[in-house]
């Protein structure tokens, strides 16, 4: 059987193309550190790597949700701390105003301060984080509290326009958490209201208005027997809210750490599945480059031999 010269040429070209492609693949692996560049490189490993990458995307979303909740929880904590300062001062006023030696002017001065503290508390409970109100439940696009006053500037009422529902976000697989608390909750179930919750005798604004009015009328007995115990319940409720917020923030911090560690583990798993062994890759690249150079030399020798043979054939 006679083998034509073109057969040698075709075989040489095929070999050179194969070595070139192998060099490119190994150089790419050495540059990126990835063993798998295309599904056909290792279909099973590619599928595993894609599943791991999808899980990383989910964990990243959990981490983003946690970060958002942390920001909102911190904003709420700052408000609750200021509200506690107000209830602390109110406790001092009820104690001092219950002293029968206080003059009517003293009581009126206390009443003025209580009015101002009530207005400040309403302002705090209308706080926003971003474009959402913190204590309006899921009705967070409008201010939850509206204050009413009489012609003398005394507070006559504070109404709640929010609801008792609170949103939740997914912080891990099949795990949701809500950091919001409603300002009022009269439903008898769900998250504890910050300023009003019948289950715990809390109704801060109503009790503040009662204290204001009793101070104005000089009714020290009502201040001692009615307002002081009622406002003590409100203070306890605010303290509960501060403590609960702190516990939620601690949990969010732990969940954030878990998500971060999980992401690191998944990235390492992808590297284990699809990453290139750099030592092996560099050895194979060197071998391939040597083979390519040898093939070039062989090609040159064969082509030179072919030319010599052609020149030796006498022309007809």
C-alpha cells in the first residue's frame, strides 16, 4: 500500500493542532487555577460545581438579608434606648410629684415636662430606617402615630395607624426571622407591642396623658395610686423590648458568622472539585510544550526529507 505525502502532512497537522489545544487548556488551568473550563472536561464534576455555586448564591442572599435585618435592628435599638430614657424620667416624675409637699406650680411644671416627653416619645415611635417606619408593622409606608393637642398645647390623644403584623426574612434554609416589633398590638397574639399591649398592661401614651392631666389638676393621689403603677408596667415593657432586641442582634451576628463560614466552605469545595493541581498542571504543561517543540522539529525534518526526495526524482 502506498502512503501519499499528503497523508503525512495531514497527520502532522492533526498532531500539532492537538498539542496546541492541550497547551492552551493547560495554560488556562495554570492561569485560572481551574481544572474544568467546559462541561465536556468533566461532566460529573461540572454538575457538582454548579450545584455548589448555586448554594453559594443562596447563602449570599441569606447574608444580604441578615445584613439588612442587622441595620434595621440597630436602628430600632437606638430608638428603644431613647424611649427607655423617657420612661426612666417619667418614673422619677411620678415619684417626685406624689410628694404632697409639692406646690401646684411644681406640678404644672411637671405636667409641661410630661407633655414634652410625650411629644418626644411620639416622634421616636415615628422613626424611619431608610424609607420605612420602624414600628408600624407591615404598614411601614406611613407614620404610625398621630398626636392631638388642645388649645393650650396639652396632649389629648395619640392614635396608632399601623398594624400588629411584622415582616420576616429568610436567614437560612427554611429559617425566617423578623426584627420588627409593632408600636401597638391589641390582637392578643403575635409580637409584643412597644407602647401598647393589653396582655402586659402597657399603654404608654394613654398613661402619659393621664399623668399629664392629673398633674394639671393637682391630683397627687391619682398619680400615686393609678399613674405610677401603670407607667411602671410601661417601663417594664420597654425594658423587655430593649432586651429582646439585644437578643435578636446576637442571633443575627451568629447567623452572619455561620453564613460567612458556609460560603468559605463551599468555595473550598468548588476548588476541590474543579480546581487544578498546580504541580501536576505545570508538569503536564512542560511536557506538552516539549512535545510540541519535538513535533515542530519532526515536522521540519519530514518536510525537508520530502523535499529532498522530490528533488531526487528525475523530471520527465
